[in-house]
């Protein structure tokens, strides 16, 4: 579908004029008079994995002193399925000290983020990462992002196949311009003309996300992705994928035309048709996605505007693809089982809880990075993980829920790694140091670095969870699990609209509260109360939790309960997300 130049969004014009994403980035990196880069280039640098930000805690002070904002960058790596070796982990950890703020942030897409990276450090950081086989190409931007894959399939052979598919898809859909090599790796031009066989000169209208999972684990929140591939296993062998399309979390406060949406399953693709199916779906979005209004540019809106039947027609027309009927599947949960387990090959693994994904060493006062991050007093989490990486011979896998799996532990190393975990107090589920509720909580970064944040998230959720834990204990539900999500804005980085209880920032100290998502990630939540603070949040939750304890059916999750008894209406389709908002009458 063509769009006239006058109707294109400003970002589209920037991409067109960029010479395959080059813009004036190289000139900006060389300019030592400012810590920032040109405004148009900030749209292009996302394709290289980084965003320009400033420290919002220092804005007023620097403005008073007539200084430019404290510009710095968030840089995100591309890491299919979140898998690294111990040697790679140690280098990734080292780069946090040399080029960033001495902490690592695990993302909800199974990769690492660095924060407070100075402009002068962007190039050496990317070069050092490249030296260990890792880049940041397409970690952000209007292209396919980091491909996620389940960290917890039941069969080890299937697990290996998922990783292979995540890598295959990631490489196939990576943008091809030589600009990355020229600008950041400083490799000489080859003389060959740039060509983007999948994306073209304007790339995609908006970001694009792919995730892979094998039932019963939905630990990647598969239905929140533009394409979700549901692994179908026959006789312990991966035979293909059910294909779900059109998932996405972002919305905008006060704009009902924007909404989160869960992916729709459109059929089954055998393994020999998967790559072609995925590429064709990407090209449909390339050609029919909205390039005028970026708030309406995700694949979910393309699908809802044209219909699922149109997608099938396009698959047939473009690639003669006719998907088979979807195979049976069943998801049970969308979180991470914290603790030790042994796979079908007899290999040991341990999943470690990393609260909100922040890997840091916290001092005697529970502070890290000049007091910006808070945690348990004298908690040397980063040191402990580094010590594990030094002796671990398998892989280290990041989950989609901010946690770390030490995977494929050699029998001879099990006791040593268990001792490190115990010595540094890292939560492996063997003690009661953290509740099941806290294990199921997740936040985005928000303040002080995210320019979109309207309220705190990472720095506040641990305290709020502690208060909700008290409500749970008072109701006799001390060890029950509720999926809790918090974000500083409605863009959805921590997938808040899949939280059984979720808080989305509206203003400093104020949140919209959502209820009623499914525990397995198959149903959205819905707005319950708008623009409320902590006292109101706790006052609303206390009687609900007490009622859940008294009236729930056997094994009934909180999100299902509040829907069943009429506290909130169920959201079956994204276009129904804004309907029937607010407290409902009890059934």
C-alpha cells in the first residue's frame, strides 16, 4: 500500500534520507562540544541498539546551573533466546564497569541493557562486544527486535531446537546495511551497494517482536508479540509451530483507538515452512503498516484494520503459503519456576531470581550506583554471578521475566555453584527470603533514565510488593503467586496488560490499576481504577485479597477469580480493552 510523501510521519522521512541508517551519526560521535547527538539521529541510533536519554534526577539542578541535560545512553544487546557462555558473561559484566554505570539490567526480551553510557564510550563498547560475538544490530528500531525463546521446555533436545530457531530467525531478519560496521566497528567499506532485501529503504513502520515457546511454559508471554511461534512436539521432537500474530502491549492514556492486543493463532507451519512464513508476515507489515501515524503502526492494527482473512490471502499471494489447521496445545503459566531442576538428559540447571532484572552489588545500606538503586543490605549479587560464570562450563540463559538460568551444570560443579549461590544469598527458591508474589512481580526501568516515564517503577515496585505481601499474609495467603506488573508509562515494556494486578504510571506517585489477566498469559486485564496512589491501591486490594482467600475455587488464580465474581470484566479482544472499565458490580 503506497503512502504519499506528504502523509508520512517525520520518522519515515528521517529513514528515507538516512542513506541506510547512516544519517550524521558519525559526525555526532566526533562532536566533543556536546554529550548529545542530533535529534534526527536519535531515531536512527535505535537501529544500532541504543537510545539517547538524560538523568531526570538531575534535570532541575542542571537547568538552574545553565548546563545542558546530563545526556547519556541506554545500550541494549542483541542476544537471541538470551543465551551466553560463562566467558561471554564475564566480558559483558566487565563492560558495565568500563563503559557504563557498574550495573547490568536484564530486559523483558532476554538481553542485557547498559545504562549511563557516555557518548564517547558507545563505539568501544560495541567493538568490545563484537569481539566476543555479540552485537546490538536491531536490538531497537523499526525492525525485528531480539528474538525470544522459552528458557524452560521440558525436553532438552527441544530446548536446543528453540535456541537454533531463535538464532536463525534473528540472523535472517537482521538489517543488512554496512552502516553498523562502518560507523561503530570502523571497518572499511566493501564497495558493494547497500541493499535491504526484506526491509527496503524505509524498514518497518514500527518495531516488530517475535517469541517462541513450547507448552506448557509460556515464560516469554508469547501472545504479546507480533509473531508468536508455539512449538508443537511429537515423540519428543519439534515438528513445527502454531503461528500467532498481532500481539503487542503498547497503548496511550486517553486514546481508546490505541490498545494492547494478544496474538491470534492462524494455523500450523511445519519446520520447512517456518522461515518463509515469518518473512512473508514481516513483508505484509512492511507494505501495509501505517506509516503516517506511529501510534497506529504496529502489526496488531494492520491485522485489525484488514482482518485475518486478508493475512491468509497475502500469504497465499506472496509465497503460495497455506497454513495447516492449528494443532492442540495448552499453556499453564507465564512466569519462571525459581530453583533447581534436572532435565531429561540428567543435566542440572538452576533459575535464580533477580528482582526487576537489576544486577548490582549493594552496599551496607542497600545502595548501588550512588544510591540510585536499592536492594538488600550488603547483597553482592553481581559479584556472586561473576563467581558462578568463572567456573560454569554450560550456558547462562536470561529469561523473559528478568531472571537468570545457570544451565547445563556439570555434575562436578553442582556443589560449587550451589555454595556460591548460598554464600552470596542469591535467591534459588530454597529459602523463604522472597515470596512467590515477589517472584512473580516485574517492572520496567522508568525513572531516572527513561524519557517516557510518568511515574516510578523499578525503584518503587519492591516497596509496594512488600505492602501487598502483608495483605496476603493477613489473609492467610502468604505463599500464593499473583502475576504483578508495573510500568512508568503505558508503552508496556514490562508487559503490564498481562498482569493479574498491574500498575501503569499516570503521574508522579499515581497509577492506573488493572485487574483480571490470565495466569497463563492468554487474557488481557482491564482498567479498574484510574490515577490512584499507594493508600488507595492498598485499600482497593485488601478486601479483594480477603475475598479471594475466602471464596476461591480449588486452584483458582487471582486473575480468574476477579473475573468470575464480577469485580472486573474479562478482556477477550484488544478492541474490547477500553470497554466496561471501572469496578463492576459483584456477581
